[in-house]
């Protein structure tokens, strides 16, 4: 689940009633106009006709700076967020106050997938300048609500299956296979978004990535350095380049199943 950059001038091009609050710029427009100008429209199920034509209700868009919370664990849900650009991490905080990174969320994917009026079970934080579209179901017509709900359920089911596969990987795979599988799946998702699969932007910290992959920071650094020296990848602070995709697939092995 992962990255793209903010389309320059997007907020100004479709916005009305803009306001900024704690690093978040919000704007409002019609779904069809917003989706027409979206660079990830082809990969987003919510940008496909006839759904966008039916969504003749105002859609709120928000632009968040890196480090800003879209929502926090325990907040009351009032809608769903569809990532337009950028990347988010989702966090689950346990009773002892320890944070666990549960996902990295890319454009065309959904955040806040709980019923309206219920509490968010995780927090969502922007890792870079990011834009989301917010759909509030209660503002939709009955037919539009039905069409939207079907699309939402399908998208959430896809994301749930990825989350389950990730949990299985953490339980059954060695650390090198986990990292290799992460790179392979990240590249696959970038291809879906029309990006180059060999170049993986890394806006997340190494600490967050280690947390997500269920390993220590030292183990992650050791694996990255080993693969860098073996010329399987080229690692930098803000990106990873896949040099030998075949070897990387081989290292991922059963972690991809």
C-alpha cells in the first residue's frame, strides 16, 4: 500500500471554501470534476463511471503535510477517505501506549474503513504531502449510497486480504524474505499506479518500516546492507532502486503467497 506526489495546484484548481488548519488544507468540489483531474483516476475504483456521475454530492478534499494526522484512534468516523496522492501510515496503539504500524497506504486505497458513527480503530498519519477525498455516505442519495457501498466493500475486501497475507508473512518468513516481499509488492502497486516499478520512494522512516515488518531496526539495516552489497538493490535514505528483480523475487519466496 504506498506513494505518489501531490499534483501541483490541485487544491486551487477545484476548491471552494478553502481553509487551512494545523497543516491541513481542505476544499470542496463535485466528485465528477475532482475525479476528472485526478492523476490516479485509472487506478481508483471510485473514479470510474457511472459511480462518479452518480456522486453528485460535494466531496471534501484535504491536503495534509508530512506528520499530520488525518484521524486518530478513537475518533468518531463520519466518512471514508480515498487517497488521491502521497502516502499514509496507519498505527494501532496498545494499552501500554506502544505504536504498531499496520499499513502503508497508497493512492486509490481507502482509509477510515469503519461504519459512520463508530470509533476509528487506528490512526492515519501522512508520510509526505498527501491529498485525500472524503465521501460522507449520509449526504448521498439512496441509489448512490448503494452503488458507493458496493464499491467500498470490494475495495476494503482487497485491502483486508493484503493485511491477512502480511500477518501470515510475519509469522512464517525470515527477515530477509519479509523485506524482499515488501519491495516486490510495493513495486507491483507502483506499477498499478503507472509508476516505475524499479524505483521505490521511501517516505517512511527505517524505524516505521522495521515496525511494519516485525523486525528490529538493526535487523532491517543488516538486510538492506547485505542486499545493497550484493547489488540486488541500491539503497538511499529516501528511495530504494531494484537492480536485480529476479533475485529479489527468489529471496521473497513463499512470503509472496
